[in-house]
């Protein structure tokens, strides 16, 4: 057992490495968030939200440089099927895409004529649809964006279809939706609610939804896990369906059954994680001022193949 790891369930022993240690890759941010690993370029991009910049860690030599500044206070990122960076931006209150030529495209910034609050975290389904959370953290004050009232008056999770240009809320009963991720087969969507930041005794949990067969709507939404140390912010799943989430004292790992399997201790508050490296067996951890990493015995889940193009049959989806 690695000394930084706490085993709470025997299953965790098979997910961690006895010789692996938590490595500090870089220090110097105010609030590190939104890691996204680019396998082709062997680098990791993440956000330093209050400093209005994105950083880039080069896996080939360990160097860190500024990727973009100003960054419109980007928060969460992901990589789409075509290898492009998709970003949540607090300041522009939008979800954007960085094209292959480096230009920035605003994909969606409002619904029914009302601007979003401040998109926070984002995932992309195998069908190309973009799912993102929209809490108010980026408009609450000027620290991580520009202070402004909420035009929508609520904080939802949305599904945006860039092909059709449509956008619709898929949840409407969250206080502050935050991190989100699909199960490996995309039949489940996990969404964190960090509402305790705004409501006394409010939610500090992750809920689990079933994704409809047509991939457009959610059902269920039971509480999957409640945080026992700080808050769950961003998280990712591994190939086995285990959920690796940020928390106040490090990274917590939950089995598909909701059991807390173990923890990786991190000396700073963790905001988000992602799997990377050529074998996807390295967990990158954004934690306040620093970027950490640890090798694991499991791998980050891979997005399923895109659905076949053609007429949809009665069981498609
Ligand atoms: Mg977040």
C-alpha cells in the first residue's frame, strides 16, 4: 500500500500501486481546476481560474508554461472526439472550443435568450453532445469571473448538441451542479452538487442518473455518495466504473455500488482530476496551488465509439 493511500475496502488494493507515490508536478496557481490530457501531444492543460490563465504541463520534459492568458477565467475542460479542447468559461459565461488552427469558437452561451451563469465542468458523450454544469461560482463575485446577477435564476445541467445547435436543461433540481462524468458505457451520468457552499446544510454529494436510450434525457438521480471531507468537485471514472473524485482531503474512490473504497491523501484541497499518460493509468490532480499525479493500477475509461451514421432503428441509442 502506498503511504499516501488509505484502503477502506479490499477492492482498493487492486487499484493502487504499492510503490507509487504522489508526485508534485508543479506549484504556483491560486486555484487549479479542469485538467485535460492530450494523448497525441503528451501534455496536460488546466485552469488557474483566479489568475485568468490556462497552464500546460509537458509530459516529455516536465516543463510548465502558460497556455493562454487571459483565458476568460476558464474552469473545466475536456477533449472532444476530434481531439479539440472544449472549455467552460466563467467570464464569457459560455462553453467554447479551441479549433485545430488555434482559434476559439463560442459553442453556446445562452438558453432562451438568457445568458448562462458560469459554466463549470463539461463532458462529451460519444454522440458528440456536450453536457455541462452551470452553477453561479463565476458570477458570485469578481474573483473567478465578473460579478453579475443570474439571468436564469437557477443552476442547471445542460445538454448541447453542436450538430443541431440545440440546448436543453437535463436537470432542474440542483442547488449548485458541479463536476459530472458518464459511466464507461454511458448508461449512467454522475453529477456533483456543491450546494452547501450557498445553502446551510445543503448538498455535498454526487447523484447518479440513468441516461435515456435516446441519449437526451435523464431519470433517477438518487444520491450516490456524500462527501465526508469538504466537497466533491470534479471527478472521473475508470474502466471498471470506479469513480475517482476530488475532496477536501484528497481523492476519494467509490465503487460502482457506492462504497467508499479508499482515499489518496493530498496536502491541498482537490478541485478536479483526470486520467492521462500514454496508458491512461496516471491520475492528474488539480489541488489549489499545485498539480499532482499518481500512477494507478487502473485506467481512465475511454469514450465508447461514436454511434453509426445512418437511419436510427427502433433500438438505436
Ligand atoms: Mg468544478
